[in-house]
C-alpha cells in the first residue's frame, strides 16, 4: 500500500518514523510493504532532523493526487485551507483520508462523511480528539449497543498543565502560561487553548458522533481560564475543590446542552487527579453506564500513534464503510440544562462597591457562604441555573468589577 503524507511537522515526522522508519511493530514485521511514497512540504530544501529522501518530497499537491498508486492520504498540515479543499479532491479521486485536523472535522464532519460514502472510501479522524486516547474508536464501538447521552472530560493538555501548575506551585496564571510556552506546552498565541476553542472543537466531534447529529462548534458555550488567580487557587484548596477546564455535553429528550468552562470538582473526583498534559474522557451509555478513557492528550508520538492506528484500521478492515450516521434532529438549549452551586470571587475597591456587590449577589442567592479578605469577596452560592448565574456575572462586569467564577460539581 502506498501512502501520501501532507505535512512533516511534529506529528507528520512521528507518522513518517513509525511507517517508513519501521518504528512501528506492524511495519517492521509485515511482509506486505506499506510505505509513504510522497510527502507534501512547503520547502523542499529545508534542513530537517528526520532524514527524508529528496525524491519523495514535493511542494505540489498534484503530484500526490494524480498518483494512482497512492491509496490513502494522511493530512497533518493544520489550518482550514488548503487542507479542506485537498481532502475533497482526494475523496473524489477515490483515496482514503486520515486526518488529525480537529478544526476541519468539527466544521465539515457531515460533508466529509457523506462525500466519503458516495465515493466508497474511508474518512478517519481518531487523532483529532484525545491524542493517544482511542476515544473515537471506542465511542463508535459503544454506540453499536448503547445510546450515549453524556460526554465529559479534560480535552486540552495546555490548560490542564497550567491549572495543575497553578494549584501545585502557587503561581499566577500569567507566570505559569509563560513557563508553558517556554516548555512548548503552549503556543505563542494561546487563545485557542485558554479560551476554549480547541476543546470546543473536540467536544463538537465527540458529541456529533454520540448524539447522531452534527453538533456545530459555534453552538457550544465557551468560557476560558484567563481570569483565575493565585488567590482563587488557594481558596479552592481550602474548600476541598480542584479547578479543571471541562468539556461537557448531555442529551435529553432530543435537546442537548454543551459547554467548555472552568469547573470545580471534589478533590476526590477522578478527573481532579488528571494532571499536566494528560486527558480523560467520560462517556455514559444507557446500558453500560459510565466509561472513562485516560492517556496523553497531545504530543508527537501520541498523536502519530492515533493517525497510524487509523491507517491500520483501513488495511485490516478491507476498506469497509464506516457506520456513522448524523441524521438525528436535536435542538440546542445552550447551557440551560446545567445548574449547581457556584464559586464567585469579586474584587472591590471601596465600601460602596462592596455593598453594591453584596446586594446584587443577595438578589440571586439568599443562602450562601461568604468570606471577605481585604479587597476580595469570596462567595459559594446555593444551586442556581447556569444562564441565571451568567446574568449575575454580566451585571457585575458591567459595573466594572473584576471577577472569576466556576460551577461546582
């Protein structure tokens, strides 16, 4: 089997080493030769750590798409374009598609699955969610028997690293973010990670498969972790909670809610003890109950392993069609089905502001625990609907108050 590889960055290099470098057990021992015969790169002459024969490198996609001997193409370039257009062309030329591109999968999952079915090829995307965790394969297998009504998890290694370090080392967000960037855990522009867009795309993919309907990334509520402080972390510890950046979706009677936001968990919760670059995903089936999957959520080897796993699935299943349906009609209810007690920290600068904040909080939650430390008010409320609590925080922000809040589960 001959394969085309688009992109030779961190993940692409890992894929090349597993297949052509025979780092992977299957490729070292199989009698049937499976290898990458063409690699698309931006600069053929660039010096690379991994030695790739110059004769298989190209900067022209047509060299891959027009090669009739190439049966499958692995997409690890990143970005929406030109990768999405290349995928459509490849499918039309009857080539199997494997990708790690969560942005494309979350936005065009329905289109790509339909195109693949029409052209009798496979479209696989295990590496788009959870790195080395085989969550998509496991989800598809579980769906053969179960109806899945809930997904919850930690799906971003960067933010989990930041929150773990803040809690463990008593440092502020900005300081830990800088460390994460220096270590390569965070990008120079961390927006996609810390504001929830990366996690939201992953939740979009998992929820779409689980609920049998294309759940768009734009329909998932997102709230990031930029506003959490060292003072918050100290308070969480005193209260017996751990802060995690949680993706959560649930389906009930044809209506779903989906969010990506900071959540406070009991220190005894399993997810509270998943730290640094590790991920965990929980799914709930009507027959099996809760299943949890844990492992490295990102990185060269973890993601490359998932990509190559999809390739072996194509080889070992004789190219059979995928049994994925996105035909159910479900309605988004935003975050209306989420509720709970809330932790709220509000910074105040004078007595009048203090009184205004207390009066406003009191109008939403009569029963509450409250602590005051210098110029900060810390509150744990009674159970409140998520939309209602967002109204409270929006009003506080309009009045110029700096704050942080998280629902308690």
